[in-house]
């Protein structure tokens, strides 16, 4: 793929105000042979090592999860993003994202693996001193040591900086004494190394590296959870826990930099794991629909079932398109920052921060696609879907937590809009100019001519109009409410839904244009059907969210004008989505899995 024009030009959030071209995006069709081999290795690992013992994993059999992680470590699956000189594979960001997807269907194992390779390892990798990196990273990369991360407390979840755990320097100046507790700590029961946050002198939010056997450090019993039952989740207790001063991670009072930067990467990787889980739910549902007979025929032959299978695939395809478009942007930004002389840790963190808006979008969309897929999967399985004998019931329970951790979906929706507006106020993103242009367009007479009629020109026009909807509603809301907008969370979440649907729709369209340019329209009929179904529904969602927002803050002539504008910008031609979904479902049933 030619990225020379793209590497230095893409900024986070900028897709909203510029026209984007299909040749410039990265899509799953662009995976290298090596990347596909790594994906296959992940899927084979689950098939041979995880699925045969998944019931034992769910019962928290002592030593079982750590031994699995060691096996994954031997294959390099825990260290895709760790540099080679620290014992890792040193792969690019797209490849490490692909590993997260490949292992994402691994039930509780995927949670333990993601926590270890992500929040358990990356804080030390990116913020540790050279001595800290050399001491901890090779053993974390191999799986010899298991990693964990302690941020959440009984009184602070979404408000991470409201933590109450304290750290006080000992009289001899050799240790920090930690006092407090952490809750919902993944891998907490068996981890060897923990990144933990506490406030020095009561207000300086700081990260520390703890080892399992530090004096004054204890762990509570395993929590009993609705899902991910095989994932170790415990509370951590600190009673004058002695942490050597050399185990301060990063700078004192700068712990929020670590917490928030690691979250950007974590959100995207969660979306990748959710994608892997959604594909597995779809594959299980296709297999069941082909073998389960009612009225003397497989239920896969029924239109209602075909609709469900197709809709799962449509959402997965759209999610996948957005995930790898963003992953490649992060890759390219990292390469750009490295070329400028940044250290590898600063380069990746800077790249992830640049696309923090997109990471938040992916976390929301990916977790909600997985929830949709497992819910429809249970429905396709009927009564059997409610039985523990079928894997889909476990998938249903396991899925629910994804909308909660790495920042709830509500928090991520609020962040998506907040980050966009803050970048606009800082001059990093010119939203005002395009928003003013949309206001002028609203006052003008609509153009009724067809204009240019090239391939996908109608779909491109839809995307352009959806962006106008966002600029119109967000621009008016900011003008009308000013500083009070932050108190109107319902309106912000309406705008966030418009942003999410538009970004995902554009990513899907650009991928399909790229596929069609390469393979021809006849060979891309199913993908074109997927894209048109997604766009058709996205327009309705943007219209609904826009209407709710406008009605919440506008009145009189302003309200009427904006509602008319919304109607103009969300006008589409009739589309037979039933036939498109039938075509998609028939392909799924023929292949026996998601195969796009």
C-alpha cells in the first residue's frame, strides 16, 4: 500500500472534516502472509490448548491459567509489541492488534492474556527506567512472570484520580509505604508483578511497581462473577506495604500520564479482542443453524435466521474495517515519530494519544458489536442457547463486562466528543470553519441535480452528509450551551453516537471501494451489500440521535431549520436490504464461518 502521502498528514479526528480516499486506508485484505500466519497460530492455540479445558479454566483450577500463559509466552503471543532486545517479537502495531483479535475468542483466557500483555506489561515497558525494563520485561514477555494492574478502588472507578490509596516515604527514605486497597484486579490472584497507583503526600497521583512478596501486600479471595469466571479477579490490600523507592514508575505526581496513555492502547486492544469473540459467536451460530432442524429443514433456511446471521456479519465487517484502519494510522504515526528521533516508547504512546478519539470509538463500537453478536447467537440457539452445554451461553455471560471496563461506554462516548471539542479549541482541529459552512448551506437552496455519477458516488454523498449532520448539531450545541454543554450529557452522547456511526460507516465504505477496485464489482457483491446495509441503518441512527439532540437544546425557528437540515442531510434512496442480507447469509452458510 502506498502510504507516502498519508504518513505525515493524518491527524486524530480529522476524518470528520476532510474527504478520505480508499487507496490511503489499510484494510484486512492488506494483511501480509506473516500476519495471517500469526493470526492462524493464535486460532490454533485456542483450538488445541484452551477450548478442550475451558470448563476447568472456568472453575479456576489452581495453576491452570498461569501454565496456559507460559505456553502462550513460549510462542511469543504475550510479547508481540515488546522489542526484541527485551525478549519480545518486536512486531508492528497492526500485528499486535491482530494477536489480540486472534486470541479474543478464548473466553477467560483472552482476558488474562490481554491484561498481562497490555496493562500488566506496557506501563513498565513504556515508562520504566532502563533498569526496571531489564528486570521485569523479559520475564513478562516470556510468561515466566505474570503481570497485573491496580487502578480501581471501592470509591473510584470512572473517576480514577479520586483514588484513596496513599504512599508515604519511610523515615530512612528507602521505601514508600502504601496503605489502601484496589478492587476488580484482573490476574490479581496469581500475578508476580503489579503496576499500582497511589497518592504520594495525599495528592501526587503516582505509579509503583509491586512484587508479589513485598511486605505488607496481600490479596483477597477470588470474586464470583457473572461471566469471565475463569479470569482471576481479586482485591489487593496494602498495609504499610514496603515499596523500594527505585520501584516508582515514571515521575511522582505523573501517574495519570501512565494511566490514561495505557488506556488508549487498552481500548483499541479490547475492541480487537471483542472482534475475535464476535467472529467466534457468529461461527458457532452458523454451525448450529445448519444442523438444527425445525419443520423438517435446517433453520438456516429460514429468512428470520438469515437476517440475524447477516446482521451479525455486517456489524463485524464494519467494526473490523474501522479497527484496522485506525491500527494502521497508529502504526504510521509511530514510524513518523521514530523518524523524528523519538524513543520507541514515546513514539507509540504519542501515536496512540493522537488517535485517542478513535480508540474510544472502537471500544464502544467493538464491545457493543460483541454484545449484539452473542445475544443473537443465543436467540438462534433457542432454548439450547440458555443451556451451559452450549458455548454461546458462556460467550453471552463473558461479553457483558466489555462495556464496563477500560472506561464504561458512557464515559468513552463523553470522551469522544470532549476530546474533539478540546482539540478544536486548541486549534488542532478546524471544526469551526466547516461548521460555519454547513450553517451557510442550510440557508441556501438545496441542489437537486445529480452531479457526478461515478462508482459509489451516492454512498460518498451519504458520508459527506452525515458529517454535515454532526457539524450542524455539535456546532449549534456549542454555540447555544457554551460551558453548560458539559452538564448536558444526554446531548453529548447523542452527538457521540452520530460520530461513531459516521466514522464506522466511512471506514466500511472506503474498505469496500478498495476491495471492489481490486476484485471488480461482480466479485465484491457481498461486501457491497454489507456496506449498503450498514450505511442504510447508520443514516437512520444518525437521524434519530440528531433529532433527540436538537429537540433538547433548540426551540422556535432555529429548531425548525435544523430539523429540516437534518432531514435533508439524511435523505436516502429506497434500498432492498432484505435481498442484500439474504445474499450475505447464503455466503456465510456456504462458507460455514465469517469469511470476508
